[in-house]
C-alpha cells in the first residue's frame, strides 16, 4: 500500500498539517475501522503502521493474532521509538 494513497483515502489529503484535529480524528477512526475489517495481512500491517505513526494504533497483540506478525509489529514499534529518541 502506498502511504500517499492511504493518507488521501482516509484523510482526504496527503498533507496532514493542513487538517484540524477533528479531521485527523475522523480519518483515524476510518482507518481503525478498516483495520478491524481488513483480512489481508499486508494491508492490515500497512493500516496499523499508519495509525502507529499517528500515535493511534492499538497494541500489536490486539491486532495481530499470528505470532510472527505480532513480533514484526512489536519490532517496528521499538525501532520507531528508538528513531524518535535519536
């Protein structure tokens, strides 16, 4: 999934800085709903990563029942946290 396509689909723009907090909250709600309904593992991960970047992602254990997918999401979350710290 392309990040720009995700942003445009859920937020109506690729420039989130132009949106007010309410519009961002509405886009996150749409993305969370899609995450809950998505069956494709790759698309689920892309949606989860988008929500994680916006600090709106559920815990990996709540989203990924498969141990390997959950571990990948946890590794990603740790790496993202380290990148922010650096």
